[in-house]
């Protein structure tokens, strides 16, 4: 209960600080083009394609994981700078 | 007295109006009560090729026959059919290539003649394993149903077995086309309905059976707290997986059954009694039964069954997923050991405390901190310091909604949500290309439907199998290899990036990783 309370308190404080910023529910349209709708439909069709051609789905899974790693690395480098692993 | 009567009448006026309303509604409800007979649940399937010779490829369900007397006793016996049956449903095994239309059933009376009305072409309703057949024409009200034939008109494909769901505890017998014994006790899963139509809910499993409507571990043995005789111990595992969970892209449903040796302190995982008995990615929907046996030395053991949604080549479990399950049962083989008993008791205390941890259980546990109440040190400390899984989940969800969705990083969150989603969209667009033939004006159109093309290509890929064993498919052979290769490549790239094992340029004169000679 104490640990859960502390976690909730941290989330609550950070959430309160950022509550002044607007929440994002969809990606903004660019020149009237619905990027969000296009991405949702596109990814849905990609998933349909991957159900049929599963080897490509596995490759896409690996690609997403690698992109996740690079995103994490950018975040870590942003926070701790040159001390980040792999930084030369 | 009159005042008293009027007072009571006034009190009952609203109630009377309510009754009148209900009485108006009741007849309409009765008119829509569609199901006349429900053959209960499905607990198996039968092979229509069983005992059936070439050219006699049909099977029949004698719903109330005793298995001894005449197959066609005459009279009006069988399932009561007081109202006119306009629809009926049977179970079709989803693995069968036999379609609802191909099964073409017929309903007959106990004198061997068909009931009134014409049975139409069947179609799947609700799910692929529920076939419905309409009956048109003259009324069959009062004509009891004695038999249902399947495949009676054209015969079923003998290469396709196990197509009809059965209810083995129901009365009656299943009889093959040759009508030769032995007969199978039970009935085909069967449901009759009047003109109001049939429900689209599938036939449920029998009580206590594995419910296949959602993915979960149904049970496994040895049961908790039992002592079994060694050295050979029998293990079973029953679980259910839905097709939707199997089809979910970029992740898998992995089911494991792991026997943990509790007789060795800390290093139990090195013991020969520590065995992974089952570790499978679910590829088949429905109820799955697994049984095996393994020799175990005397002592204490914990059997852990897990169902987890995993991604990245099934190495990482997706936390907080609704199908994630981990259940443990502790048992003893022969004679328990001292360390084994200690381990089992310790697990029981901790598990007993945490197993009751629901969203409000921390409050319940903390109530044990009251020295004037039911004080319990373990429950008190557990409630104070160990958060419930649901509380952690609520905190994570709160952080996602309250922090990660805020602008500007909320755009990244939204992008990741879309890319990481599992929804599918059909490729329904048809592309038409105009092709010139002999002259510019002599043209023809060629249409491409990507959805059909992909489906056809996928069917081709899936149809590739070993010529010696049809269960060994292209996918079953190459999927693990492709997964391993991609996984190793990704890991190599990450390790390569972290360790900086690329050619570095930290020294002057270092070109392309080769040091230039100093002059």
C-alpha cells in the first residue's frame, strides 16, 4: 500500500505538472490529409498482409524492436549525454 | 369501511397498470421464444468416415433410441416438436473442410419418413462451427424428430473426419451409414427453433470442461497438495485458446508447463527434476489437452502452468495482458524432504497472502495491522509494502493517460500505439487496368483484387508440406529458423551498437579502421 501510494503520488505530481499541455488523441492532419486515419488503415492492411505472409511479419517485428532500441538509446543519451553506452 | 376499500384500491392501481402492461408484453415474448429443443453442449466430434464404406458416406443420430430395439419403431417417437420447426442447428468442427452446405442434413420421423417441410441449404452463423438450416414448406408441428441424417444427399468427404459435434451424455445413439454396431452413445449437438429463429451462440462445452470462448488455462495435474507414487509421474495440461488471440499479429500466445524442484536450496533449477514439460506457441484454437509422464525422485515439487502473450520472437512477455496467467500447484512424490517442505510452506504463505490481492485487498490486508483486531504480521507487512498487481497496472495506465499522451511527446505515443496495434483492415479495393489489344480502341479490362491475391498466395504457402508427413508444413519448419535468424541479427546489431565494435576514429590518422604509418 505504501509503495503503491508512492508510485501513484509520483505519477500524480508529474501528471499534474504536464496537465497544462493538451492531450493528443490523434495525429494532426497535414494540409487537410488525415495522417492518423491513413496510418491506422495502412497498418491494418499491413497486418492483414502479414497474417498471410508471416515471414515478412517476423522481419517487421525485428525492425520494430530495433527501432524501439534506437528510440530508447536517444532517450538515454538525452538524459545522461556522453555517459550513455555506445557513445563515442 | 368503504374509505378503507378505496384506499386499498388506490394503492393497487399502479400495480394493476404494471400488470396490464406486462400482460400486453407477455404474448409477444412467447411468440419470440425461438428454441424448441437444445441438444446441450459439445464434448467431442465423430468421424463420419467411421465404419462407413465408399458410397455410404453418411451418419445419423437417433436422438432417443435405446440402442437395442428396432431402428424404426413407427409411431411418433423422438424429440417433441409441438411447434413448427423452421430452423435447426448442428455443430461443425472448425478443422473440417466440409462446409455447412455439404453436410446437408435431413430430419426424419420414427417411421422412417422425413418430417414435413424442405430443408434448405445450410450456412454458418455466429461462428464457423455453428451450421444453421432453414425449413420451408408445410408445417411439421406435432411430428416428433426421431433421426437426423448428415450428408444424406451427396455424402461427406471420407478424407475429412471429425466434422460433427457430439453430446456423449445425451440419450440416443449415433449410427453409421452401414447401420452396423457398435453404436456410439450420445447425440449430435442439435438445436431446433420455430419461426422466431435460432440464437447465434455456439453450443457450450459440458459443465467442468474447458470453456473455449476465451483463452485460459483450464487445469493441470497433479493437483495441489497431493502425494503421488513415484518414480513415474503423470502430468496433464488443459487449456483453451481463441482464434482471435492466435491471429493477433506481432505476438504469440505461449503456454508452458514447468516442473520446479523444491528439494535443492537456491539451485533447484540445476536439478534433473526441474523440467519444462510443455512449451508451445498456440497455433490451434479450441481446447487443447496435453499429457506426458516423467520420472521424478522422491521429494517436493511445484508445477507451474503459464499462459503468456509474448513478442520479439517469444522472448519477452507483454506485461499486463489480459491472457497472462500463472498458476502453481505443489505436490509430493513419495517421501517429502526437509528443504522441500520448507520451500512449499514458504510458497504457501506468500502465495496465500498475495493470491487474494485484488484492487481492494491491500486495505483488507492492512486491517490485519490493527493490534486490537485480527493482527497478523505477514498480512500487515504484505499489505503495506507489496503493491497489488492491479494497483501497479492502474499506475501504469494512469501514467500513460496522464503523462505520455501530452503534447508534444503524445504524438510519438500515438504513433507507437498505431504501429504497435494489432487491428487488421481488409484489402477490399479492386484495381482495374485497361489493356489495349489489337488496336487502341480494342481494349479490355483486367481487375486485380489484392485481398484475393494475398489470400491465394497465403493458401499456397500454407499448402506446402512434406510428402511423407502432411503435419510437417513449410511454416512449421521454417518459422523457427526465420525467427531465430532475425532475432540473432537484431541482437547482433544491438550488441554491436552498444559495445562500439565498429571501426573507431579516435586516433589521428586512423582511416577506415586501418592505422596509417607514422612518418
